[in-house]
């Protein structure tokens, strides 16, 4: 039988912080992956950690804000596959938090900004344009396959 091996992939969660219709973004730096691109606070889910717990941890680590679980809403799932990588990105949204969003990990990010979804900075992490479209259409699922 010519069965393909089971997929092994990363589970990643990003959080869309929204204030007055604007999105909070951070610019990656010194990581070796998508450096110079704007993205949402987020990262890999650790073994034994849930998606919501990971989102709360990453927001605290990367943006310096604390979010209570009741203020976090999962809004999108995006499985992705490229020649080198595959995984699934979960996107959460929060409109309430404690603290002021900022670059809390300057060794991983060198800028942050608030931007309207129709006027986001360039370049962007690859999933961000898909997220803008999904939010416009009210969609929660989209596959990003090269």
C-alpha cells in the first residue's frame, strides 16, 4: 500500500487586538523567520497547553497585555502548507485587556503599530491578507496551500 505518512505540524495561535476598529501589529526582527514582516502577537502552542492558554501567554509575552479568557474569541482557523512547512493557525480576537499594547519582546520585534484593516503596513505575514478577507466575508475557515 502506498499510504502517505501522517502529517506532523505546528499549532500556532495569533491574537487580533482590536481597538476603535484598528488592529495592533508587531514587526518581526532577529528571528530568522519573516523578519521585517508585520504580524499579530502569537506563537506556537506548547505541549500540554491549550489554544486559549497559548493566546493569553503570547499576548502577555509579546504585547505586554493581560487578557481574561472570557474576553478572547476564536474567530478563524487556517491550515497552511508550503514546500517546507505545514500547520494550522488559529486566530483569536480581543477587544478588552489590561495594559497598553507594545513591543514587550524587543529581541523578537522592533516595531508595533495600530492600523485600519484596509491600510495595513507592508510587508505582512502571509496569513494577514487572508484574515482581512475572511473578516470582510464573515468566514472562519480558509486553507492556505501553496
